[in-house]
C-alpha cells in the first residue's frame, strides 16, 4: 500500500496576471489577444512645409521669406526709412530689413551741434547707406560725398507711402522705363523711390494720389497694351 503525499501547508503560488501596457490603456486602444503585441508609436510631429523658395530663417519657428519681399541693405542704396526712435545723437530708422539703421543728426546738410535738424519719430527719411555689412549695424546719411542734400532728407508730411516688390522697384528705376513717363503725363506729381521697395507719391488731390498708387502697384502684372488702355481711359476722364 503506497503512502499518499503530505498536504501542502504553505500558501499556494499565484499565477501572474497579464497587464495591459500603459500607453495602450491610457490611449483607450483595446489590446488584442495576440502574443507579442506592442502599442503603436505616437504620431510624428507635423513637419515644416515650405511652399516656395526664399531665405530660411528661425525666430520662434522656422519659415522662409518669399524672394523679393525682404530687403538686405547694400552700401550706396537710396532708401526710404521711418524714424522709430531717438537715442542721444542717433536716430533709429526702419528700412524694412532685419534690423534698423542708425542715422546721426550730423548727417544732414548744414547740421551742427547748435543747428540740429528738426527730425521727429514717425518722419519719413530719404537717404543712402554708407555702411552695410552683415557684421555691423547699417548706417545711413542724408548727404552726398560733397556734403549736399541732393534731394535727401525728411520727406514732406503729405503724400502716400506704400510698398512694392524689389523687382518692381528696379524696373521703375530703369532709365528706359515707360511706366514713369506715362504716369507723369496723367497728373502733376512728386514721387520718391526707395531701393528697399517703398514708394512715396503725392499729387494735387487725395483721389489722384490714390489712383497713381494703385497704378504703380498693379503695373507689375500688366502688359504694355493693358497699361496703355488704362492710361487712355484716365486721360479721357
């Protein structure tokens, strides 16, 4: 007669309970009953999509500036700037670049320590760059090499300032440009072109000033025949 095994006196071992991975449990995805299953990795962050060529830059996020819209100061360029601040003897001028340009009060015709130019914040300045280096702050003046203003300085209070592409500015400043000749036949006007894409124009009335600004903005995408038709209609009216 065989002896029966002695009864087990200690606690019975517990079988481990399978647990759902934390990522699947928290995401609300139901775990399938398949051996070796792993939760899907999180989706990738949205990628940066560039929709056109341009200069790549990073501030708070990556972005590309469209060509023909961002001005880079060049020594000798005549530009239209806006005075944004006065710091001692230096004016800070917004020229549409990545940083403002500096303008000394002595950079005006006839300016001395006693005879300072009347320049206020918000005034429009027409001047040229004498320093334009990527490692230095751009510097502009309102006098030529002979110390003469030669048309530079504070632009009048009246008139209209607007912005166009850099390509259109080069086209309008070409010696053989027909657009300026045709515009000059419409109304008596004063006009200033800045290589930084800014144009200031003034006619006898506000209506004429707005018409001239609209024509100059739209002429970049018009053919020669289309321009002639518009100019002929305006001349008749």
